[in-house]
């Protein structure tokens, strides 16, 4: 396996420097973006609700999940393999086998994060303190790794 595709912590420790802090900051940035995207989405659902005589109003309870799912699914499966928050914080997600992250893997990663976070609270973040690649519990289960993009010679933008 190429060191650029999936760097080893022994040969490329710089790929994981400060990664957990950057992931937390990327999380905050991403969810602020999602909250901003909720505004036009809510307007669209409201207009659709009027046009469908109230039927589309049933989308309001799951609107956050739809917006967050589309945001993470499209951004993580895109050419940069990172959301806007991750790109801002110089973090990129890669699969353990070196393949690109597809839409289904991105959604599975997000849903697994939500489920584990609701069951185990933020204790899933503690796993990253004890793993060699700073991987969190849902990363291990899904088979993904996050790296510092610029430290591996990967363009952020």
C-alpha cells in the first residue's frame, strides 16, 4: 500500500499531527454551515408544503438529517474527499484500502457517528487518543482514516 494513499504512523507521523483538534474544529465549522443551509432548505420545504397542500410539511422533522446527509455525502464523496470544514482545517478522509470515499460510505460514516455519539456520548473521541492513526471509533468500524492533507502533498482546494 502506498504511503501517500494510506500513510503509516511510523513512516509518516506528520500526517497525524494535531489531527484530533483539527477534527473537532472541522466538526464545528461543518455544523455551522449545515445550520446556514437549513434556512434555504426550510424555505423550500415551506413553499413545497403550500404547493402540496401541507404534505411536504412532514419533511420538517427530518430536514436536518436530509441537509446534513446531503452535505456530508456530497462533500466527502467529492474530488477533495473532505467537507468544507475539513478542507478549512487541512483534514482529508481516506479509506483504509486506498480507494475513494463514495456517497454510501460517507452516509454510513455520518450515521455511524450519530448512533455511536448518541449511545456512547462524546466518549468516542477518547478512542482517538489511544489509536496510532488518531482514528475514532466510527472510523475504525467503517474502515476510514483522516490525515493532514497538506502534509501528504495533497492539495486542499
